[in-house]
């Protein structure tokens, strides 16, 4: 029996031009086949299913109806077609080729289940003749052909990944994709007007601007992103935090080294911008009130003292919090210790010799040395991964070494991303006392951690002294 309401499935996996020329050709050939076979296609709006720029091979992690997660191809159009065949809304399937219908064995099995659920079987045909499920021999052949096509896709994916890895280690662009904002289509030549916009965006963030505010100003000025019509906070964030504008190459989410294209922002500026954005994103904003967290530590158990809010009988304190794993035995009055630290910091920053030593340590040789160590550690991580991939070391050896190196990398990045030089220079450009008094708590924390990176241990309160603030309880770590 010839179908009276058949589906025409059209799919192309990669349509970078967006013109859908590939599916257009499939549509013409499919309609000619339907006419030759004497099939009647259903209404175009429901029975012509177009999967443009959709892969039948790539899988994603999705949540199944039972709540579990699994890797599946994401093809809403294909799934809708199966539902139509299963419910009788459609009574046949036409495609250009078998691999246009299915390139994943699980998708093919789902199609086979639907086709065999009716008696006689639901007819399925293709322009090339490769898709036929009329009998067991056809089904077996389809399974073999999809398995071969799937292996071919895996081989191609492996070669492409290896090529991109090679380009990344050489610092070269991967090619293809959308033109990066700030660069020409070749990905290596700076587009001067857009580069000036990026520099302006960075200055705005460092001067206290927000991602939302920067996006709004860009839209008001008529500046357009590469593809979208308007800017938003996400697109501003993507450009300013991306390593490309600092002349760095990223591969699989990690920076792997210097790039061959020129930087738009120098490394210090880019680090400072990322630190500013990250600080806000992690909740360390201007609403922060207790700025000595991370500086005061329990002398009994070694835990960090954190903010304990004021109660009816006790004012705000720094406390070795038991809910956070502390012993609960050490506490110190917050306002008194902050006043003491403010006095000492202003006195320290008013000493020219001390300031020179501090700035040299932070923005001079120490930072350069840290960056050098960071680059060496990142290179060592790449070498380690290659050794594991070539089975020169075991997984246990790889994991142990990787954890050690990644710990060093995290610490080095935390240092190089510090915005302390910017805040310190701001303090030193005018009257230290007045500028310190007007400094936001989050910036006070940055300054104190730059000057006193090891912090202080807080000793227990002496039993023979009155219960009042005692500065002698603070001992350098």
C-alpha cells in the first residue's frame, strides 16, 4: 500500500552559510522520488521536517524522562517524525540517504522499532536507495551501514581534534567559526576600531563600571557586536575574559600558551579586568562589610576566622566558626581589629621606602617570576597529558602528578590575577588616609592581603586580663 501522508526528512549537518542550499537540493530530489514511487507527501508545514545545521553523530548529555542522564544525539525534528509514524499521523518516510536519516546506531534502532511496530511495516525509502527497511535483510544491511558511517564520523572527529590540538600548541588560530570581535576575518590582524572599543571596555570595568552598564553604553553609541544586534552583559563578559584579546591560545577551555596573533590588552590589564569581574561574580562586591576574612586565623586549630554577625549582647566579631569546621574557641572584636589594621596599613603606606619594596615585590620581579612559573607548570601539564595518552605513565601516576601541578597553577593564577597594584597605586596617588577611608571594603581586603599575605594568628584571650580588645593577641603567621 502506497503512503498517503508520508514524511520528507531533510538534514544537513553543517550549514555555515545559513542558506540551506543542501537541504534545498534534498527537497527537490525527495519530491521527485515520491512522485516516481507514487507516494503522497503530507502537508509541508507538518510533514516536511528540516534539520538544518544538525548533526546525526554528535551526542550531548541530556536528562531522560526517568530522571537519569545519558549521551544522545539531539534531533527534535527526527524525534517528532518518529512520533508521527508511531501515532499514525504519517505513514511513510523519505530521506535523501540512510545517513541523512540516522548516523547513530541508537537512532536507527528507534526508527526500526517504529517501522516494525505496524503490519505491514511502515515503508521507508531514500533517493540513493540506501534506506530500506522492508525486511530483515534490509534491516541488517542498514545496521551495518550505520555502524560503518558512525566509525567514519569518529575517525574524522579524532583527526580534527588532533589537528586542532596541534594548532593550539603552535599558538595558531583554529580557523572557521565567527570572526572574533577586535580582529579581521583571518583572526590574526587587529581591527583597530574594535580594538579601541575593547580597550575602552576594559577601562570602564577597572574604573568600577558593570558589564550591564558597558553593554548599555555600547548600544547607545551604536557599536554592534559581530553577529548579534545588541550587546548584553554576557557578550561583554565573553570578550573581556577570553584569552584571545591578551594574545593567548585556548584549547578545550584552558590556556595552552602564547598565540601567534597580537594582543589587544597587555597581560597585566587583562588579568586586572578578569579579577574585577570575577570578584563581583563570586559575591565579593561593595556590600562586603568585614574585610579581614582571609587574614585572621585561629591559633588553636588553624582555621580561618570568618564574620560572625552582631547579636543582642555581642557586637560583630571574627570567629573560628564551628559550622565551617573550626573549633569555636577563638573570636576577636571586628571593629577594634579593623581599626587597628587600618591604622597600621596607613602608617605602612606612608613610608616611602616600604612602598617601594612593596610595589617592586608585587608588580616587578615577583610577578614576572610567578608568570614564568605559571607558564612552566602549564607546559608541564601538557607534557604530562601526552605521556599518559601514549601510555608512558599509568593513570594513577598521571592523576597524582596532575593534582600537584594544578595546585601550583591555581595558586600562581590567584597571584597573577590580583588587582592589588591598581588599588595600591590609587591609594598612593593622593592622601593615603583620606583615600583609605573612602575605599570599598572589597578593595581594602585586596590591599591588606597584598601587604600581609600570610595574615595573623589570633591567640586566646588571657584569663588574667579584662575582656577587652588586646592587640597583643595578633601574632604574624
